[in-house]
C-alpha cells in the first residue's frame, strides 16, 4: 500500500517535472537570434545569414556577398541547392552544377530536378533548390526560402556567377525537426501530464467508500 | 506423438477447444501473456510517434507512416478475420490505459451515456475521422498521423485515469467499432462452457482474482453470445477456477448466422463501412481528379471541403439507402417492419465489408509493402533509390481483390440465407432473400468495378 502511494507520488512528481520542463522548451523553440557563417571563395566573402536555426520545411535565409575590399557585390546570379550530407558523393559537384545550369537556362527546370533526384543515393531526404534574389535597397544581400524535407546534417550550396566568373560556396548546416512538430508533441505531452497529475492528486480522496 | 498432434489439429478444425493443447493453455495462463507481445508493440508505437513527428516530413519517406498506413492498417482487418479482436489485447493504447490506471486510476463506473450510446459515438467518430483524413490529409501527412495518434493517446489516458477497466476501448474507440463488427465474422471465438458456468458461484472471470484482473472490456463469458467485444486477453482463462473457458475455431461469418439480439447501430455501421470503403476507393482512383472537376462545375465552387463532403455523404448514404430499399422490399414479403429487416439483415453486409476492406488495403500492402523496408533502411543511411516498393504486380493484386470480393459476396449471401431461414419458413425465406441478394450483388459489382480502375498509392 505504502509502495503504491510512493509510486503515485513519483508519477505526480515526474508529470509535474515534465510540465515544468516543457514550458521553457516550447518557449525556446520560438525564440529567434540571427546567425551568420562566412566562407571565402575566389576572393569573395560569402556569408549565410539566418534568423533562426534551420528546421524541416521552408526556411528564410539571406546571403551576403562582399568583394576583397569588403564592398557589397550586387547583380550576381545566385542559385541555392540543399542536399543531405549523407547523399553527397565526393564528385557530385559537377553534376549538380549541370543540373543548376539546366535550371538557369530555363530549358526544363523539372527535368533538372528529376535528374538530380534520379542520382540521389538516399531517398530519405530529397535535395531542394531555390534562387536568391537581390534584396532591394541592400546591395550584396540576396534573400530566398529553402526547404528541407528531413532533420539532420545538410549541405547548402550557393552557386553564383559574378562578371562571368562561376563560383560555389558550401555551408554545412544542421537541420532540426520543425518546431511546430515539437510544439504539437510538447502540448500533447503537457496535456497528458496534466491529466495524470490531476488524477494522481485527486485520487487521494476516494470517490466512494 | 504425431498421431496425437494430428488428432488435436483435426479437433481444432472441428471446433474443438484450442486450450486443450497444454502448450497453448500454459502460454495463455502464463504471466507472460499477453505482455510478451504487448510491450514490444508499445515500443514500436513510441518509435512510430517519434518518426511521425521528427522523421522526414514527406509521407513517402517516413518510416512511421509506412508502418502505420502500409503495414498496420492493411493487416488489421486480416487479424480480425483470423484472430478476432486479438489486436485489442496487445494494442498500445490499451497498454497505456492499463498503465495509467494501475498507478493513478480512479476506477469510476462507466457513465450511463457511454453505455447507452457508445456504438453510436463510435459510428460518429469513425465517420468523422475518415472525413477529416480526406479534408486535412492525415494519412499523407506524418504530423497529421502523429496528431491523430496523440489525440487517441490523450483520450485513452483520460479514460484510464478516471474510469474503470478499458472504458475507452469498449465504448469509444473508433477502431473498436470496426473490430466489433469484423470479429463477428472472425474465425476465433472465446466462450464459457455453459454447463460448467451454470454451476459457477464466483464469477471470477468478471470480477478478477489475484491471478489477473476482471475482464477489461466488461464481458461476462457465461453470458457472452458474441465475439464483438472479447479481446482474447486471456484474463478470464487465468481467473476461471473451473476451467470453463474455451477458445475455438469456427468457419468465417458463422456467428452472423445466428444473431440473437441484432442492434440497429451495428447494422448502420456495417452499411457505413461499405460507404467508407467506397470513399477510400474513389478518392484514390486516378479519375478522382476528373470527378472533382465535374463536381466543381455542378456545385459552382472549387472548395474541396464542399465537394469532398458531398462525395462523402453520397458514398455513406448509398449503401444505407440500398439496405433500406432491400429491407422495404423484404418487408412486403415478410411480416417484419423495415426497421426490423434493416437491423437484422444489415449484419449480412459485414462479410462484404471485411472482404472489401481487406481487398482495398491489399493494394497498399502488396503494391507498397517494400516501402516499409526502404524507409526503415533509410534510418540507417541505406540506399533504396529507384527500387520498386511493390511486393506483387498490380494484375496479380487485382486478381486477389476480385477473389476476395467473390468470397465476401458468397459469405454475405449465405448470412442472408441463414438469417432468413432462422426467422421465416417456406416461400417467405426466398422472398426475403431475393432483395438482399440483389443488394449484395450490386455492392460486390460496384467494388469490383472500382478495383479494376488504376489506383494511386499512399506512399
């Protein structure tokens, strides 16, 4: 009897702890802070700026391109691809560039994508593409939205051409599961913890003799 | 030894007690049953929940989606056919219910409202869940599937925390309604031995003993006339001091030949399930797009909510109306009212339901079965690109679907005949039989036509 009572208290404690832990977890999931990663390619400084960590689904980002003198570089043609790290063969760069050239030429965007998917060694997370546009009024800044279909390590590749020079900048990124998924599950766990906690507390007063 | 086994096997097929085999008997009575199957199922359920929420966002790549909708959902009616409601004994929701109840359960009595209207609530929930699946794309969205499972988990936790036994499973689970109907056509039956139970003064099967709790779904084997609710958990076998409980094999649909107290809600659900199978088939057909376009032109709106809801309503009403028509015609030939005929002969649709449900899901299981392996392998970084998910070619699957529909049709036809023969005599039997035979033939042909058309995949 005493053992059952202590188990009940233990469950109540666990349920309450879960509640307390879930609240800041949910709040943290929605907090934002801008992060920047810079690489140097062909004398240009390319920075990937994101306002919050990448999640599965669509993510806004912007790229900043500066020249050797740290002056913003406007008018570049920028294409972005995102590929799961596990699906990145060492020598696939050329192939990806060809696909992106197809897209850029506008010959058959979908065939480029299909071609890319066809050679994908891992179907768990398909590569995605987007183009980054000049942000008006901010030369050197290029904005876009990139989608990730799964959590895990990915490689964001910025393929850009400036004055006839074609360059690639790679950014390894970690993609987390969508915070909405986390928030939904957290709220269910919260709700269930409340139910268990309420049952545990109110059970101490027997309903009937 | 061999001859003993052969004799035993033959006795099983003849309706002998499976528990007469000491190995089966020991297993069912052991404390390992059903836990040894229940706990791994719960672990798999947790993996599925994790995958649905945190795995790939595309259903095509999600292991949780594959396990739920390509493996579990198609297997469920097959399990009901061969093993009755055994799934309910090992269902993770039931395990969660029991766990919560054990530690914090209030064990309040089941509210009278649930007892009285439970099956109607189940009918409504089943319809609502099917409707919402199409409107919000639950199956196509891993998170949608996750939300559905978590909603059910929450309901189960609430039930286990405050009410006695498995109140949710017995009175509210939407799958329980389906299971209840299908298991009546199932091949496994648990029941007490009447002459032994007649002298029993303990009712341990219902109240429980130190060996096991009382029946979790409020059944009293002594009085049981149907397998609709028994989950084959084995608690009554453990509790019975007189070894009265038997588990026997019977021909499929046999229970439906002699339904003592038919209930209108069960007949209603049987007709509705047929409508749901129609909806599932129609919306997965490649021509569904054209049907939607036509509907948009007729209704003057492109709202999927409106157009799908109309399709859904038509599909639900069609089998209900056809059953009503057959009952009306039959009522002119026998003395029963339309409602009595509807209730009594509605049970006959269950065999066709089961066949159509298995046939529909057979496509998903056999045409997409390997996706379970591929999405599972992908968790470990294994490559499955370009490989076909099919376990069998589409023409072969279609042949199996047609075969199943014919079996279902024959099953339904025979149930109608037996019910008519039990209740009427002479020419009235055939006069009652005819409209229902036409109904079953119509439903069977409609399903076969749908199975001949190309169908989209789930994954």
